[in-house]
C-alpha cells in the first residue's frame, strides 16, 4: 500500500520539526496496524490448523464397551468414523465437528450426536439406552466394517424375505424394487437392510405406526448423492457409490422421512 503525504515548506524550523514528527507518527501507527493484522491472521490460521488436526485424527479402531453395557466396533475411513453396535446390521458413518474445550463430536447424517471424544482420548457414547452419555473403554481389536456383498440369487432371496417380513407386519403387500448398477450393489444391499429394519422399528411403535399407512413400495436407485424421500405410497432411497459407505442414508434419516417434522 502506498501512502501519500502532502509536503509544504515550513516557515520556521519548529514548524518543519513538527511536520516531520507528524509524518513519522503516522508511519509508525501504520506499521503497528499492519503488524496487528498480520498477528491476528496468523493466530486465526493456527487455530484453524489445530481444529483440522483434531478432526482429522480418528479414534483408535477396535472394540469398545460402554458402562451402560453396550458394545460396539469403531473403524475409520478418511475423516469419517465408522461405528457398528454388536448384534446390529447397520454401520453408522459419523462426521467430526469441533466442540468446546477441544472435544470432537461425531454425528450421524441426521445430525444426532453419537460419540464424543476429549483431547486426552476419553470417549462417551450416546444411545437410546444412555441418552445422557455413557463412558466407554477400549476392549481390543474388532472386525473390519465393510458393507455386505451378495450374489444375484442371494440378493433376490433377501428382497423376498424382507418384503415378506414387512408385508406380514403391516398386513398388506409391500414391494421392494432395486434399480442400481454393479458399482452400487453393496450399498444397495446395505440400504435394503437398513430401510426395512427402520420400517419394522416404526411398525413396532404404537405412536409412529400410523405413518406407515400409505407405504406400498420401497425403491432403491442410484444417484449422485445419498437421499431418502417418502412421497405418496413410495419410500425412495438413493445410493451414491462415489460417497463410499456414506453413500446411503442411515436408519435415523429414513425414520425422519416418515415422521412429521416440527
């Protein structure tokens, strides 16, 4: 930046000295302001880098046990943490967000808090059993969290079984249709299991069951981004292989599609 200072001949030595003093003071103030701005920018950059380092650092993979009695396996993929509860089919894809005191909160795709990790490695799990959070401890290595893969015959049988399960629960025929490519097969299978489990959970709830009164069809298709909609009589789920395991909606997001939003 160029500063322009008007110059005129002083009529006396005192006036000349005073003019020079004003110019020097102005330049000094400008230099100090520049230093302050630069210092603020460096501090902000340092804070951003610290947050990035924390959110990029996933918890140790393995098996964990909560004080509330729940057991789960934790893994990782990029900046996403993967979590699967013992004796459950669904693998949750969790995204990290900074929290006060340097903690990191891992949330599912419905925005719900699932896991909280402190800077010293302490972990707390949040579930329907422990809504206020339950401390967890590392229990050793765990299995790899990968989506299921089925052959054509197994996939057809799975669709038939899942359709029959929902049909029996609701007392009417509910079709299941898959329209995806080979690249989406594992995600489609995962979405099929997750969506039908979510429907069964709703069906077992007396207060939520009426939201299934129009359901006649579950359709899974391929797209650019994971999505779920419930319009007319169809639950439509979009899977996106480009998003990895995050390329299908979770059961929490599917359940929200059925229930009225505040």
